[in-house]
C-alpha cells in the first residue's frame, strides 16, 4: 500500500480525544500514513502514552492535556499544537460522551454538560483551527465524530442525540463557511 495513500505524509494533525479508543486509533492511523500528530486528551498520561506510540512510527508528536469543554482550554489546545508544529493542517475531534436519562428526568446541568462536550467544544476547536488555516492560506482538513443518535431518536438519549444532531448541523455550516478558503469539514456518524 502507498504509505501516502491519504495524502497526509508530512502534514501536521491534531487529534482531540486522542488518548484512547477511536482517538488513539485515529492518531496511530495518521502516524502510519506519515502525519505528525498532536495528541490531546483530558488525561495527560494517556496522551503521552499515545504520543510514544505515534513517535515509534517515525513522525513528530506531542501530548496536550486539556478539558476542551472549557472554551479557553479548547482554544489553547489548538494553539499549543500550532506552536509545536508551526502550522496545523488537520484536525480530528473524537471527543464525546453519552449519558442516559429519561427526557423528563434529565437535569439542566446534565443537559448543559452534554452540549458542552458533544457540541460546543467542537465549535471552539473548529473555529480556532479555521482562523489559523485561513490566516495562513492552509488547505485544511477537519473531521468531527458525530453519532447515528443525531440522525434518529433513541430512548433515554435526548441530550446526547440533540447535541450530536447539532454537531452535524454545525459541520454543514462550517463546511459552507470555510470551504471557499480551501478547508474541508466533515463529520462521521458511528453506530454500534
């Protein structure tokens, strides 16, 4: 297989939520096709463990610890990746978390937390990266992980489903707003 099959060799990528699961696999895939990877995670030790795996592929890597549900930390995450690499061309954001509650019973705090992690932080990550890409005339790539729960309803899943549906709508708008600048924005919607 062509090692540059995705056209990412030598590109600089940020994987938000890269410390385990889909995020770790994304970081390793990017490294295996030659991209340099900034691994961001809530847990620094997890991010550093994946950083070591990425570096073993022969590319540059760094680890960033942040709670991206906090807007200033989301912005700082992107800024740290840019500072490390000098420029950022790829963003993959896999951060998400589902809670289960009856629509009558979900608390306002739980509702807000679901939107912070599954929607709002994606906006803060995306627009910080897009501003850098536009200002530096970078043909960028962004991928956000949504969910099939954003496509159809699921019992006990109102906040998560609504937030993921919002993320899909946000991605459509970002792709229209930033596409003219050469930035491709997409979402994937995994199922079990």
